[in-house]
C-alpha cells in the first residue's frame, strides 16, 4: 500500500506546476509543534527562519504548541491563536517544517489548509515536502500532491509506530530499559542498561522494613514526606510528595528482586483508545527475564511484604461484617477528595471521613479546610431512601421486555447501517481512483477534477460523521438495554430484601457520585446519577436533633425577584452546587444556611435558630434575617434602590 502511494505521488509530481512567485516584503508567521517536553523547538525555528530570510520574508510572529498532533484542535492553544490571527492582515504566509506539524490526521490537515487558504486567503509553505500552497486554486497538480502527501504521512506514522515497537522489543530482550524515565532505585547508562542507585535503594529497603514492622502505606508516605525525601514520580521537581500509592508501587515492584516483565500490545498511533483501555488490545509479545545483580531486597523480604499486602486487602473487605455502602461514591465538595470508612467514638460506630482531613499527597493540593466526618448509618439511610424513590419511580416493569426488544432491534439495524456505510466509503474511494486515472489519460479539465474532488471529500466526511453518530447511539443503546434488564428485576419487595453488597452493586450501576458540602449545622447532599440528573437533600449534623433527615424540604415560595438574587450574590460569598443550586453561607453572623434553586427560583432555608424554624418566609421577613436591626417592611428592590421606582 505504501509503495502504491509513492508511485502515485511520483506520477503527480511531474504534472505539479509551482507558479508561486517570489514576493518581497511578505509578512510571515512560523508555526511549530512538538509532542513532548524532551523535544527542542530551536531546530524547527532556525530552519524556517533561514528559509524566510532567503525569500525576503519578515517574520512577524511565531506560534508554538507542545502537544500530540492527534489531539483535538481545542487543546492546541497556539494553533487556535494562529487561526484567529489569520483572519486579520497580520501576515501573508504561514511557514511549517512539515505537514505533520499541522496535524497527524489526514482529514484534519486538509481541513486546516482549506481554512487558511480559502477562508483566510493565506499562503502556506511546508519545508520538508518543499510544498507551496497558494491561494490560486487552479493549480490541480499541487492540490492532488497535497492530498497524496497527507495520506502518505498518515500511513508513515503507522509504519513508524510499528518499527519503534519492534525496536523496543529487541532492546528489552537484550535487558535494556525502554520504559521512559528511570525506575526508582536505579540509574541508566548510555547503553540503556540499569545499575543500582544505592541512595535510593536504601530508601526502598527502609520502606520494606517499615511495612513489615506494621506501618501502613499512609504512615510511610507521611514519614518520607517529613524527611523531605524525593518521591519517584517527581524527582528533582519543586513539589515531591510521596503518596500511599507510590509506597504500594514500590512494595509490589518485582524489579526489586531482579525480575523484569514487559507486555506489548498492538500499537495505537492515532490514540483511538483511552489509556486505561489500551490493555484490551491484542498482545503482540510478553517478555520476562531475571537479573539477580539488580535485586535490591531478598526474595524473602519481598514475598513477605506482598503476602501482608494481600492479607490486608482481605481484611479491608468488610463484606462479612460491615460493608461500606457508599465508599468510592462520596466526594468532598470542598477539596474533591474521596472518603474512607472507619470506626470512631466510644461506641465504635462507623463513619465516613474526608481523606483531605488527614494528609494531602496530591501535588499542589492543600489539606481540606472544611473536612467532613459523617455518621455512616445516617448517610447510608438517607441515600437508600433517596435512591429507592429514584430507582422505583416511573419504572413500568411490564414494558421492560418491549423496550429491550425494540432497542435490540434498533441496535441490529445500526450495525447493518455501519457495515453499509463502510462499504460505501470503500466503493467511493475505488471509483475516485478510477476517475483520476481516466482524468490523466484523457486530459479532463483541471477545474472539473477539482470540483469532483471536493464533492468526494465532502461526501466521505458526511459518511464518517454519520458512522460516528451511530456508534455513539449504539453505546447508549447497549447501556440502556443493560439497565432495563436490571430494572425489570427490581421491585419494592426485592429492594427491601436486598443484601447490603447487592445494594452497593446497584448503587454503583446508577449513581455517578455523591457530593457532600459542610455547613454550620447541616451537610448538604447532592446525589448525581449517570443519566445527568441529580437529587438534593440535607443531613442534620447534631446527634441530639429531633429530626435527623430532611429530604427535599423546599420552601414553596419566598421570592421570585431575580434582582434580589443578583444583589445577594454581589454582597455575599456563594458556593455553586452542581448546575442547579447556589449556597449562601452566612448573613451578618446569623447561622441561617440558605440554598437558592435556580430552576424553581425559590429559596430553601434550612438553618434552624430558636423561633426561626424552616417554613415559608415573606420577602420582608427574609431580609430581616440578614439585616435584623431597625428594618422597615420594604421589598428587596426598595431597600437597595430607595430613590428609584420598581418598574
């Protein structure tokens, strides 16, 4: 396939006519893109600068992105800046070192070139390909050459990725290190061979010693941070905190006893799969070798520590005694941390505690300033009540089979459509190749060929977009079928009779996260579902309160004046909860917590003081809570704008 592209390219080269004329005093912009921090932009810039000088261009601006060419345009800051500047008269021509600097995707290259040339009327130059792209669209040879070069470039990337992986495999078989940065405890020589770094190796030995002497990974990480010891992932950086996960990775690393393993999967040069899904691809080769000269600890120490890790994991599984129903779902609304599950108090009741209340191991993240510790039975009971209402409400079990069948039929139709669309793409490409051959043979007018070429590109793009849309629809249908299959099994009786571990599994299927916010007397609970909807509740913090749970206690109507809401937001700190609520913490030291529902345009007042219980308040009463001294019975608008009429 690659050689076919090359042959085609050489055929078109002889018909390409470069009518690009040398123009004095042209203003030029330089665009540079590198994929990693290790690459240097100086070479690209100097080569393009030299070309500009030889052509008599004046460089007015340079643009630089440090990001993969497969990333979306929205993530490339300077490319977007270049696109905006191209709309102006700031420069006449844009210089690139090669086509792949613009993008790694053929379609994107052609779209961007069309934007700069056709929409912005800018010329472009690609140095490696020695290709001038002018605003003169009558040059069909250059147009076809551009398409071929872009396609060849994309194909070369795939070949290059395969070659690189093959080279890595051969190096690993020679016991070289090919996994990027050096592993903690080792140095790498110029030939990529590992040697023990004694300073770091001693730290590793200490970690094993600490762990075998009953210190936890959290305690070990905290101790290493107190000793100002560099962490593996942040060596020689300003912030170098150890995290419990870093400690566990050290304890589990088989290289510490001289065992090295490497698994290679099919390459994905276009980054189609997310990183966490790449291991699902086909395995190309697995390599394992042993070098006891690189062992840092003995086998006995390593396996004793890992046996203890496995035992601790089993001990953490409280399925037989106490299941942490909401662990992994609870999120602190103040610091973003998860919650851990622990026994607390004299009665040894279980609680959920914000991780941010202890240590902050995340780089650049501070310890939580408003941490939450909440009684587990209280929050579990509230969520069970809320989720039950949600899961059983509006579920028509008798229609589940019909819905599943219809969705499965739609799924089958979509798969057939995708198959037909792919066949259409193949057929269109074959027909266009035949058309080009005939065009060359019979000397068809270049304008006609170009018009046909643009029509084909547009047609292919529409088909590809349609395929992508159907794939997304199929993903959604599969998820709906899975949920519907479970829904028809859920009844009141089964829900009430569920074991805690079954309920936990059900929650994890439907609930995305539960965000908690700490206030004076209450914990605000925002229950977020995977379908994008959410529910909102309060949990009273005081154990002596008569009513511990307040579920959707909404004041029907306090005010509807948007002007008043905006004034409150201007004068007091607010905390946005999801997309639906604003939280107003304090008014003149009065502990009355208030939520504003943006959709219903009402206030929800749930702070309780003597004589000021939760109920419906008039607007003047509400203002008195904020400014209680010498207040007149006036509206909010009259209070803030006494000299104006409320129209």
